[in-house]
């Protein structure tokens, strides 16, 4: 096993609800209209500090997709999934995008400001099945 490098983000970020490892920036959200088995989930253009699980076919609410689960590099929890392939033409916009669940939204003022503060509020939770756009 190699050395673990964790990317620290600045600005409005989303982090793992279990270990608070930074996962994505607010401005990388494509859609907040996704749902998983236990609540809300968001579609992101870009994520960090995750590793991909095994690629598999999965039947979701919007049809068959080829996906890979996303695992947090900090704690190993499943935090969402990546769309590798969408089999229906209307769903092709999801390809290469990431759905995150089990998130905390964190507001951070950069270190160059006179005060640095972080507030954590739970935003989403659940598992990797299904979405609704």
C-alpha cells in the first residue's frame, strides 16, 4: 500500500459524514435532484479523495447504468457512485459524473481571512441504489 495523499479543498465544500474528508466543492454540483435509498444525493462534475470500486451493471430508477461505487479514502465508507455508462440516450449526460451521498456541507473561510470557521450540517445520506432526476 502506498502513501495516502488527501486533497484539502477551500470554499464551500462537501465532506464525508463519517470522517469529514473533503470530497467536492459546491460549485461542482450539477444537480441536487438525485435520491438514493435513504435520502438526498447530489450529482457532481468532479470529486476528490475517493477510490473506485468494481464496475458493475445496476438497474436504477432511470434505467440500466454501468457504475462503480465510490469509497472515501479517509475511512473506506461508500460515499456514492460514478456513472461509467448510461444505456439510454436521455441519460448520457451522467457518463463520467459522480453521485455523492452521506455528505456534510462545510463552509470554510480561507486561511488568509482574519477568522477561520467551519460549520457542519448533514445534507445527504443513504446507499447506492436509485436516483431521481
